[in-house]
C-alpha cells in the first residue's frame, strides 16, 4: 500500500497545497527560489571565505546597505547586501565585482559595477574582491 510511506497531514487538513511550484517547474524558471539557492551555493563553494571566514561588519552611510567583509586563509571578499525594496547605488573605494545574486532577474539592471560605482537592484547581493 502506497499510503504506508505518506506523511499524515495535521488534523483538519484535507488538501495539500504548496506555496511554491514543484522542482521540475522551478528548474525551468530562472527566477525560482530553487535556482536562487543553487546560485548562492555555487558562490559559497567558489569563495570559501563566505563559508569559513571570520566576519567584519563594515560601516555604511546607507542603513539599507549591509557591508560584510569575510576573511579566510589570507584571502577576503566583501559582501554588499541591499536590504531595501528599491535599487541602490554606492561608490566603492576599491574592489572588483566577482559575483552577484539578484532576487528578481526579470526587473531592473541586476548588479553592475562601473568605474567604482556599484548599482544594485532591490534585495540584491554583490560579492567583491
């Protein structure tokens, strides 16, 4: 009987509804949570400082921007997190854009760094070296 391996729903539940589409559907959607997490994990593997490094919180003039420096084994990356619902621009003293996560690939310009000026969509993350 297949019901042997089925989770029992809580009392009163009679229909199983999921907030997000299944894996097959999410694999086809560049904007899906599944693919966002996969991109994040690739950066975590590509930059061991993110996973293993010590953390230094850097000052930010904009309260919507969180700047975090992660150092490990003589190497460092800086993460810039846009924690707002709108795009942000920040002038960098130094650093090269080496990675980015954008919460909504369908809108805005993503994460761009030109001539030391970093422009980020809402909820975006930039990785600088």
